[in-house]
């Protein structure tokens, strides 16, 4: 009897069966009489450097051979509980999908190359099995490229055929790019966009999903010690992944989950859930209205929320595109009667494609700039900025900006960062977003822009700390979108305006949360400042006697001390010692901060994928009385800090 010839397929961020180039090729080869392999072993390995795997230790009292999966500057876990859970769900959904095709999924944990080496060794010891090849999709990113090189080296040293694939999960396929070298990518998104338009004609056809796949080999190598994987028990798998993260949270005394508020991202991982979401967005005309609603702050359908699935490759951009085509061309009867159905591309569906292209662009920037994605000086190689940072690259004490507009001199930097994380800055839009992010793993694109600008431009704190915080928190984290968009906002990335783009979070609150509903939803202690309604937090600010009660909602430090006790604000650090006081008046502004549009990604690392872009926004006068908000030209939702969303 001839030995089984096994193909090992290492999955990373390609967690789907449909529109998957490797599964498509495997299916085609399986139909040939002369097949290069008889069995296929799909395998997902939790990467020890990106996801903490000590929860898989067979003996909980033993020590993991791998360093903890923590970020370089801040020491946060690199994957927080919301994304860890979403990854587990996505893996399990893929496992079920593969089983329905006659295959399955082996789940392991560790270093990819070391785990593969052990797998090849175990197969070598079997007389009736041999590995015919190792396949993997390529991914952009310094760590991802290193993983691929190490896997290639292990395969070649073992005499096993190795092949890396370009994953076809993007809107514009790499084969259709109008340039050959990464260095030829324009540094400005608009130039790139114009080179590939019209976007509706750009995507290639989807790859047909396999009807069936070759079986798993009779022998499946076990997980190397000292770990043990509960492959057949989802609850045990999730618990093992979440345990070390939950046992050691990054902040103390976080805000509790507020009453009467629902997460804007209550979704589960996996391809099946992603396709349900696409159908929902089309059936409710949310895609049709996307351009008008994309700057929302509360609710499920103001943005697509597709970024988390896109980031893990549970769905592809071209799958979204072709579902839009079905809707626009009237090819799917399930959407009959829905606004926009059968009437061609509309401004909403065009805006969705626009955002998908931003995800493509952020990935290509990673290819072009490589390790500069993670450098403090950014794509611009800007070494002129003196960031406040805890790692020795800047002063360790908080500062006052010299014009009486700051109130940081009583705190050191670590305490300031802690307040930023907990949502205790005293700027309600920032605090609401930070609490929502920590408690749910999601916050809107508009909020992400303001948070990033506040940290980097208003507090002058090392933007990498913000990028690492989003890496921990975001369910829709995508390496290219997150880090590229944090650079963009910080002024060291590929934003043509650089330092000139500054968001005024008070003006932004006035523009996008005019009744303060988002602020009081997530900063629960502010609810005494609005007239109560049946939903528990109302939307009509109580006047302060000066006609500007809504500004007190946006910056509660404005509430005079004799009124704070009655409003339940006494003892609140953000009220008594705000990190920043922003001078802004309804209808006119005084100096300080520009307002304005922009693009900052995440939907959609969220900035998993949606970036931010735009004109608009002035820098304000020099002590004058103007605050120019400018024209917001923000477009975005496909992920991503995040910024994805």
C-alpha cells in the first residue's frame, strides 16, 4: 500500500473556504487522476507572539516556553478578550465549514515554524504517511514576513515542497495593480485611487467554493508539549485563550458597563455570520444610505461593521463587491422593494467600495514601508517631533502648554495614560469612546479619529502607545490599517497635511453628537446633566443658566463647583482635574485646536481598515475668537484603529 501523501495548509488570516485561492486549487487538483497529494491537513496555529497561549498549558503551574504576547512600548497584551473571542469563533466556524466538505481543521498553539517542524518530524516517523507539501498565504507585515521565511526554511530543510500564495481577499487583485514595484505606490491615496478607477469595474470574479475537499490524513500529529488544545470543545478552547488575558487586565478600576446601552458590535466571528451581516445591510438599505450615516456614533447599522471579518479573512472585499453588484443590478429577488435595488451603483454603495480600497491602500503602504510602519518617526521619517513617552524617548513628567489651557502638571505621564485608557480625561467624547472601546471592543470611526488626535496632538503623547492600546482593545484590529492610520493622525504618516490636521473633540461633539446622546450613553455619571427619558439617559441637556448646558455635557469641568454635588459629579477626576481644557463656544470659538474633517481608518488595526481623509478644519486663531470647523470630508468604515470600525 502506497503511503498517504499529505498537503499541510497553514492558515493565518484566510479563515474561510469560499473565495479562497488555496482551497480552490486543492479542489481542482483533487479531481485530477495524477494528484500531488491524497490528503490535506488544514491547520491553524495560535501565534504565541501575537496571542497569549499560556492558557493552553497542560500543567497550569508550569511556565510557557514563549515570552508573553505583549506590546513593545506599553506592555499591553497584544490581543485583548474581544478579538480573542472573535478569533476563536472564526476558527470554529471554519472548522465546521471544512467538516461539511469532508475535511477538518487541526488547531495548535506556538511558534508557526517550530510547530511545523514538530509536525513534519511526527509524520516522518510514520511509515504510511509523508508530507507532499506545505502551503501558506502571504501576509503584509514585518512579523508575518518573518513567519513565512521561517516556515519556508523549515520546509526546505526537511525536503518538503513549499509554496506561498497571495491571498485574493482584496478589492483590487495584486495582478491588476498599475505598478510592479512597491516603491511605485503613490504616497497619497487619491493618486492611487485615480489609477485604479472606476472601482466598480476593478474586482476580479470570485473563486467558486469547493463542493468537497480531500480527507484528513489518518494520522494527525499531536500538539507539542507543554500545551494541550481542547480541539473538540469550543467552550474549553475559548476559556483557555481568554484566561491569561482576563486574569491580568491592562488597567485597574475600569468603568463598569453602563445601563441601558447595547454594544454597537455584538457580532460573532466566522464566515457564516459575515455573510448574514452583508445580507442584513443590503436588505435594510443600510448600504444605500452608508455615505450619509457613516459618521454615526450609536447603533448597529450606521456603518457596515464588516471590518473584523475582513481583517481575519472570513470574507473578502470582492465578495462584498459582488453582493453589491447583485443588489445594484437587481439580480437577487430577496432584496426586491428595498430602496436602491436594481438602480445601479448609488452614492452609498460607491462609498463602501471607496472604503474597501482604503484597506487595500493601507496594506500596500505596509508593503512599501515595511518596518517603518512601527517606527516612531513613521513613513515620513520625521524625527523632529518630541513625543512624551514612558520608554525614555521623551520627558516622563506631564506638562502645561503655557497658556493656561492645560492642567497636567500635577500628574506624571503613567497616570495620564491610565486616565486616557479608563476614559477619565474630562473630554466626554474621548471618555465615551474609550469606555465603549474597552467594554465592547468597538468604537466608531468618527470617535477613533478624535481619540487618536487627542492623544497625539492635544496631549503630545507617543502615538505608538495609542496604536498598541487599539491593538489590545479592537475586535477589528488589522495591522496595516491600525498602524498606518495612527501614523496618519499623528502627522508622521502619509497624510499630506501632517501636523496641520487637528481634531477639536468639543466641536466634533457638537457636530456629530449634538444632543450629547453618545456622551451620556457611555459616560454614565453625566446622565444627571440631561433630562431623563424612558431609555434612562435622555437627550435634552439641562441649562446651566447661561444657555450652554450642552457644552457642560461635552466638558463637565465647566460645571461650577456649587452645582457639581447635585449633579453627582463631585470627586470625578475628569471634572476636577481635566487633562485638557478646550476653549469652545457655540457659534464661535477661541483659539486652541482646529476642527475639521479627515479620514482615519478602521472598518473596516480598524482602524482595522478604514482610514480617514479629508480637507477642512482650521487651526484656529492666535488667541482670537474663531474656531473654523471646516468641511468634513471623512469617508470610511471598512476597518479597521481599526483605525478600523
